[in-house]
C-alpha cells in the first residue's frame, strides 16, 4: 500500500506514542526515533507530535532547535563530523579537514547536492588522546590521516557503513568494539 | 580505536559485586555513613560530598526516588568516563544499585552522550547479565523488599546537559536549561522526586569504597581531598591516555609520568578549567589548590595560547544554553575580543575591559558552566599577556 510522506509520519508517531506514552517525558524518545528514521524532524512531524502529546507545537520546536543531534532540515545520508578538540595537532587536523573538503567537493557546514554527505565541525567527542578523530554517523574513526580520508569515504559510498542519520551503532564490549575502527 | 587506559586502575582490582555484597550486610544508615566517612566527593567537577547527597535524598519521604548516572562527559579534554564505561561498566551499575538500596530508589537512569551511543549494545548486555544474576530487577540480591532497575537514555548533543538539573530537564522532555537551585535534585529532581545524580567515575568509586572500606579510601590522597582520581591526559605529551593518581600530586609530577615535561602550559579541568603556566607546575591537583574535572590538556612550546582561548570560547558560544545573559552574550563578546587580538586590533584598554567582562560572567551566570566559561580566557590573559598583544594586522573580512 502506498502512503504519502505525511501519512507515514502520522503512522510513525502513532506507533511511537504507543511505545513511549503521551507524557512530556516521552517527547525526547519520540523525537530521537523520528530523527533517526527521517534524518530530520519536519515541521509537520512536530505538529503531529505536539497534537499527540497535547502540547503546543512551539514546545516541540523549542526542543528540536536546542539539541545538536535534532534538526528540522534533512542532513546527508552520511554525516561526517571532524572533532575540533584542541588536544589534537592543528596541522594534522587541518590536513584532514582540507582533504575531506577536496574529496567531497563541499565545505564544512554544507550537504552535497545528491544528499549523500554532510560535513561538520564538532566540539570534542571524547577521543582527545587519539586524534585527529572523525565521526561518520555513529561510527568513530581515530588517528585519521589525510591520506586515508579517501578510503574512508569509499567505505561510505560502498555502503559498508550503516546509512541514514542513525546515531546508534551497537558494538561488542571493550574498546575494540565493532562500532569503532582505526584508520 | 585502541584502549585509552594507560596506568593500572584500582577498578581492575575490585572483586565482582564485593561492594554490593558488603552493602547488603549493613544497615541502610551505615551504608550512607560509610560513603560519607570515605570523604568521596563528586568526580565530575562539582566536587559535592557524595555521602551528604545520599543523606539528603534518604531523609526525604517519597514513594518514588531515582538515581542517575551522568555519562554526558561533554567537557572538552575528558574521556575517562568513556574508558570506564567500556572497561568497568559493572562497577558503575553496582554503585548505582548500592545508592538505590541506601536511599530507597527503585529506578536508575543512565544519561549517555550521543557520541558514546556506539557503546549501547555493550552496556545493555552488562545490564542484562546483572538482571539474570539477580542483581537488578525484583528482589535484588535476595532482598525481598529491594526492587531496582536501570535504563539507558541516549542524549541528543548538549554540553550543558552535563549540569545535573539541565540533564533532568532533558529527561523530562524539555530544553536542557539548568534550573534554579535550591531545591537541589536530592530533594526534588526528576519528576519532582528525590534524585541522586553522580558522574560515571563517582559511581565506580562508590563501589570501591563499599568493597574496601571508608578508611582505605580516606587514607589516600590528601586530608582535604581523599582518594584517587582518574585523569584524561591529552595534547603534547608522549604517553596520552587515562591515568589514575592520588589527589595532591603536582602538575610537574603528572607531566613526568605522561612525558610532557616540555609543556609551556597545562589546561587543568578541560575547557571550563584554567591554564597553569610553567612557573606554577609545582601546584598540587586537589580541591584545596587546583580544582579539576579530570581533564588535563598539555600545550607544548609551539602552541599559540590565543588559539587555545579561541577554541574554548568558540565552544562556549555554541554550547551556552542561552537562558542567562552574562553567559550567552558575554562569551560572544569575549570571542570577538580574542579575534581582535588575533587580528592585531585589540588595545590594552579594551583587553582590560574584556577581563572585567570575564569576571562579571563568572559572578553573574546562573549555572556552573556559565560561571566557568571565561576561566580559560582569563588565565591565559593573566599568564601569557605578553604573547597575545601586538599581532600582525589582519583585515578581518568577516
């Protein structure tokens, strides 16, 4: 059966409300799941959620606009974030940044025209001892060098990484979990 | 990703469930008293007495109480909590269970920063194993009146959610804006119920204290800063990673161990901490001298301290929650000032005004994050002023 985008959103929100409930504290979990599935929380989705939780849509917007990982505009299928942690060598970080822009043909803060890649600079992501560090969706790459950036992007193109804006990538126990790789 | 743990940690020597086992053999008052006697203080940076928090939460009558593990670890330069969660998660959950028993909580929540979501599978499997072993769920550890379980809530990216009341706002479905205190969360926290919030590392130490006794912990460190502490060491040194030290060691000693003797300065406490210049490397890392959050960033000879100030202020301008003016507008003005310095366009008089603005932000901001936001800038200006002025003129075509 074919659903319009709006019908799909309504179905998704209804399903999530059934799981998380209608209390205000359910809002974050609902937004997280919508963001992960649709790669953004559209204005329409905010209205549907607000209606279901019986709060004003602007309340939902105020939450979406507050948090870094929630967004009202669609991000690329692969969000590539470079950590701007001061502990990392500036020269190495700059080289990786330059190479990322060259390989993708976009600047930091932009999304590629085909909607495949977004490039972002982010604050410290807790990998200060192993820089430079890149995060692609939920996966973390440590000790990245400029000459390996091309291979990393090929990985994405070949779809060996989980797509979507999914921020959750499960891994096994310990620091050597499958959600983390070293380039 | 390689393991970050470099030194041997006490956590690796604690027998499984020795802490919870010891606690179940005590009266509830004695559990709280043991934690209080150990002198353990919050290891996230707030440094509030752990025993005192429990005492307060225990004293409030309520049919619902919560314990929360703060795994926001948003402080730039800090990664010890990541190492603890990936290597010693059972100690953290055990500590939460002990507190739940002592204060009468039935539910625990772990706030896990989104960047650490890759650990979710691992953490869920540890929780599942504990449920299976009867250490979580109904009648925990064979105690017919003790029901307690823990769930994990992934964050959505906000530094300010490391502040305990902002974290609670997030969990309740709101913007992560810190609340006015009092009431403190131990009295009225998550959904208005008494809530004990501690950092990941604090929870693990709780378990160690229960397993090895209050005296063992209290005899280590200094009289005013008992015990050990994990440090995230990064930057220009030969052996970065997670280290455990007794409190009271000097910056110079730390630098020797990690191979960073050539530093021109050390940022102690992450972005919200302060820059310690070489002339002060004899100072001790302890509550009574150099307070810390556990993040130590070493800046070598070739670093431009202005870039460090710029990096931290840029961070604070984007992470300010925006509800109070000194932090929201003040940090922007300081960042603009650093850019003027960088472009060779800052007079001495204007720099003095920036210093005075920084002091106002410290005095007038609502929460600890706002209050500490100008600290790195102020300490860098105080110790490296000569290196910041007189830069080559740059036309700022912004």
